[in-house]
């Protein structure tokens, strides 16, 4: 999720395609030579590109031998390597790196003014909200690939993107930027969005959460508001969309609703077992059908969407939790961040905090990439769960306003000018 989210085995089978003709013309020997230079996680990514690549990698036992080299199978036998669940193995190594690996942090000034949001997909990072531009970055080179300017009088509220376009909630209207840079604005009437507070997008629809408690669904192709669903009695503060088009919304009143665009009212309303503040952030795990919400009082809750009930609720932070994320289809660990600047890894099944991380206060190296971006390199350090966090200086734990998660990487925005990439390496 460069950084690419590793999907589950069933999802991978669905998304594999035939390779382009030019790629199919490469024989197995040439592919084997190319693949032999890749590490385990790059090989995992290659298995979901197309069936022909998967067949070559499996036939040549590259994945099994790569696993052996990493000493993770626990076998010293010289027998034929056993068949392994590649996706499961990758997830376990991802978890081990997050909880035990050494931490390196690379930071650079992404905007000239303060910004608060970031979104990450397939090695690209989109940053904005607070500034008058959005910037699309390569996470390999930290080069700014594209810059997207906002209308002069409007402010950016929220945004998302995919392979072809960027969708933003700008003032009271939805805007689309083609990845070529050309922008178009929905010709919506004044007042179509009374006041949008958040937005999420999965092609072909964008859902906007509004201050009046309604969720408004916009069709990207007809450029119209196709539906209005009243989901809450108070402002909608956050949204999460599922691949099946269900969407979850959280409100300032502390409730989560599950809605289906085919219906005119919410499918279910989920209530906290304790008074835990307003819902600030929400995410959905497609693999487990569990949803997670973070509150203004520092609580994180888990909801089972099959039974429409709360599984657990735990106070992971003494302050506001602004963002929670997990790698797609990872059912073990999620990450939470908020106003106290501590990056916390939380067990999805129990809500227990497994590890807490902050930045070192010293800049170990300053790098200048080929893209001419000046990158600060710092170490991260783990802190005990029972330590008083106020003992650490604020510069080692800048407020975390947004999180994006990839394989053994976490990206954080801090309501400032800098973006931070946390890299976790387990050896």
C-alpha cells in the first residue's frame, strides 16, 4: 500500500491479470534472472501482477528459497522447501518489523505552509489540506511528481486519489484533477453541500460527510449528487468506505453508523459501551469485517460488522486520536497517532498497545536527494507503556494529524510543513 499494500490471497487471485504481450514474450530463464535480484517482498508483489509471473516464481521456488535466507521457517533441513502461504508470511514479517525492528525516520519539508493530511497508494503520497496546493510525491526518490493548485477563493477540506485522478472536497463543491493536471469542478448548485467536513472516494462514487449529519453521495461520471442519507443527528467527522460500497461514518456525538447507498437510511447504528468522546477517525478492515474508531478522549474501539456489535474498547492515548490505519487485509496490527505525537501499534484482536514510538531529538544525517529535496534522517525509539509521555520533549513527538500505512512503513503528517516516513527493519 515504492510502498504497496499487500492484499490477501483471495484478493490477489481476483486482481491478477494477463501480462502485456511484451512481458509475456520474456521466457522463464530471463524472468528468473530478473526475479533473482529481488527481495522477498518485491517477489510477493510480482506474484499478483499476472498468472504467468506467479507460475514462474512458484516453479523456480524463488519465494521458498528467499524465506529460507531470512531464517523465518525455522527449518534447518535440506529437504525440498515446503509450500508456504506467501501473503501470510509477508504479513507476519511486517508485524515483526513494526514491533521489534529498528526505526529510521526520513523527514522533508513537503509544503511551504502548514498542511495536515496525507494519502498513500502504490508508492505515491498525496499531501495537502491547509495549503493552497496538493503535492504528489514519489516515496522512492521523495521527488514531487505533480502539483495541483486550488481555486483562489476556496479551501481544501479533504481529498483522495487513484491511478487516474485526484478527487477533492473544495469549499462546497467536488473537484476532479486528472493526473495530467487538468482540473474540472462539479457544476453543483450553491448549497448542494451545506458544509462538508470529510470525504472518501472509491470509483465511481465519492461520499461527503456534512455538518448537518447527512452523507451525500456523488457520482463521478454524471457529476451529480445521486443520494442524500441522514446518518447522524450531529456533524459527520470521519468516513470509511468498503469495497462492497458500504460506508461507515463517525459523528461528534460518539456514534458510528453503517450505511448502504441502496437504502435511504443507515443499516445500523453502533454505540460505545462507555462515554468515550466524539469519533475523530474510522477505518474498515475488509479481511476481518472489523471496523475501528478513534475518539477525542483517546479511546480506540473495535466493531464487528457481521454482528453489528462492539468487540472491545480501550484507551490507548491520554489525548485525541486523530488517525488510525492498518495495512489492507492485515488482521493483526494497526497504528494510531494523535495530539501527543506518539506512534502506537495496537493489537486488532484485543486493543492492547503492543509498542509505542517517538522520534530521536537529534538529526543523524541530512541527505540531498537527486530531486533536490533536503531530507533529515533521524532514529526512532520505542518507549515503555507506563512512562509519563510528558517527560519527552515536544520536538521528539510532533502532533500526528494523519497516518498512511505501507509494508514495514508508516507515513505521518504533523499539521506543520514536514512529512515523515518511518521505516521499520527487522534483521
